[in-house]
């Protein structure tokens, strides 16, 4: 299967992410386009969507999966990102390296287990490699079991557990992957990438 991956510019991409997040029951606090754009503005970032026909007899493609990430620097001033860097400090080296944070993503229920998230992950890795990144990090929680299994299949390594003493399911996991030519050689999806500004 060939995946159609669409890359969006900041403003349109932020709107598309807001729309697609409304289809997920897992996101308790869906993000607004404003919040997404304000996090990404001024940072190197990548907004990707995987496209599929809306129904079997439909030729028109709609976004069915998404993945958004951005550069993460040692000297972040945004409070959430400064906290994230502090948590990662013991397990990710920032000095003289480019670190990419794979921030949010998912696949709509009806289109799961068709390779959309793998296609987006591989495209994100391809782009990160092209941009000179050394490492990709991602954060999840114990209770997101499907995401944890998927990240394991995609060969992310757990680099840190931040336990929640009251609720193990809410404990946070930090995972990472080194970006390099060898990683790209292991990619399995066939992708067409469309640029949308
Ligand atoms: C996790 C999620 C992104 C997977 O998306 P997807 O498009 O179905 O994933 P893919 O089809 O690309 O699968 C990628 C790999 O993960 C595996 N996988 C996917 N869902 C899985 C599941 N529920 N259990 C075990 N493995 C799973 C696939 O078998 C595949 O492995 P392979 O490529 O080695 O054969 C999707 O289920 C999702 O959006 N879930 C909700 C997101 C969420 O909980 N977010 C909370 C914040 S982190």
C-alpha cells in the first residue's frame, strides 16, 4: 500500500490538527488551532497528515492520521518545554546536537492498524534526518496502551519513567530514538509526500 502523506504549513496545519483531534475520544483536552500555532511559531516544526478515502466508493482524500513535532532546545523558555528539558536532562544530550520532540499524533479509529502511523513516523524520521537532527524524543503515559505498543513496534526505547505515586497508569514515559542513515534503511512504508502551504 502506498501512503499519501501531506505536509502542512503552520497556520493551515494548526487548523487541520484542531479538526482531526475532535475525532479522538482519547484526547481529554483537544488543542485549539491557536494553541498549536503558538507552540510551533518560531520553532522548526513539522505537521504531517496521512490521507485516505473518506469511504470505499469515494475518491476524495481526507486526513485520517496526524503527527506533529518540533525542535527542542536546551534553553527552552516556554514553561512546559523547560519542564520537559529538565526531565530529559539526565537521559538526552542536548549540547551540540539537534533534538526533535514528536509532540502529538494519532490515527482515527476507523483507519487504525493500516500503517498510517508508521508512515507518518517514517516520514518524520526522514525529514528529521534531512534537517540534521540527531535524536527524536516522545512522551506518553502508561495508560495509553495502544500508543505504547505502537512505539515499541516503531523501536523507540524507553529512556525514563516518571512515576505517579498515586496512580501508576498516569506515570509518564519518555522514549527516544537516534536518527541516522541506518534507521532510514530500515523504513518499510512507501510514501508520496504532498506539500500544502
Ligand atoms: C497508537 C495509534 C497512533 C496507532 O496508529 P495506527 O495507524 O493504527 O498504527 P499503524 O497501523 O501504523 O501501526 C504501527 C505498528 O504498531 C502496531 N500497533 C498499532 N496499534 C496497535 C495496538 N493497539 N496494539 C499493538 N500493536 C499495535 C502495528 O501492528 C504496527 O506494527 P508493524 O508496523 O510493525 O506491523 C492509534 O491507535 C491511536 O491514535 N491511538 C490513540 C492515541 C493515543 O492514545 N494518544 C494518547 C496520547 S500519547
